């Protein structure tokens, strides 16, 4: 479902059901982790819908044919640490041959701005399709910072996959990166005074790793 020009909400019944299970405060760490991987497969399906194809001659057990295969350089998946790893793990099940990168960012508790502490992505991003993964698009500052960094390497295309978004985060990302499309499971109501999505599901990193 198209939410806005820069955002698609994947409103499949299985996505909605699994997201509800993740929102429950009594969902265990193991259940939360498994559900995130399952939803990530479904989000990844939508995020890769328009990857370019070319025909390649092959032989089936019965005949020769020209069959579609992915065209060009391998896809790159970039996780924003630490919670982005949960989406990355799910999407790698869908695209196991993808190259992988990581960007370490934390949110300054006073300014809510993103501070980078780690950056390791494949050397050659030029002309590659890149999908950035992070469960929450809240203020949008981490997403904007990550996309700023990646764009220096001139990727062929950029998409952002998240579990939850909110209007404030989408507006921030659209202002700075109008060319980057967001694929998400839901757009929630708003941010609270601490920069958390409401109604949300709490801190995705803490729930994914059992650190709170």
C-alpha cells in the first residue's frame, strides 16, 4: 500500500499479525527475534520487487530456454547497528548472495542527533542496489546520517527498510533524501518527548538482544 511518495506500507495480513505479536510487551526475546526475521523476509520481498533482470540461456531437464536472472552487480544490504542486524538476518535468508555492510550509530540522548562510531561496507558501491536496514524510523536522524555516508560512494540505488516508521521520521528523510524510498510494516501515530515511536514496540535493540 502506498503511504506517500517516498513510503510503501507492506499491509499483508501476515505482516500485520506478526507485528502485533512483536508489539506485545510480554513477547519474549526469542519470539521477538524470530518474528523480526520472519517479517524481514516479507519486507525484503517488497524492497526487491523492482530489481533489474536479464535473460540467460539455460537447460532444464527437458529443453533449452532463456530464463530471467538478476542483472548487474550483487545487491548490498547495510545494517544500522545494532538493531538493524535483526532485519539483515532475515533478508539474508531471501538474498544469501548479497554483500553486507554495517554502520554503527547511536542517538545522543540530549540532541537526538546521530553519532557515528563504526563504518564498514563493501569497497565498491558504485552502480549497486543498496538496501539500508533499521527497525525504527523515529526521528529519522540515524537514517539520514547513514544515507549521507553511503551516498558518498555513489550507489546505483538506495532503499530504506524498517519495521516501524512515523510521520516525523518520514518527513525528515524525505527532506534530506527525497530519492530514497521507504518500505515499512506500519506508520505509527507520532513520537513522544524522548523520540520514541508511539504506540510503537519499545526499544527494538533492547528487545532483540534482551538487554533490558
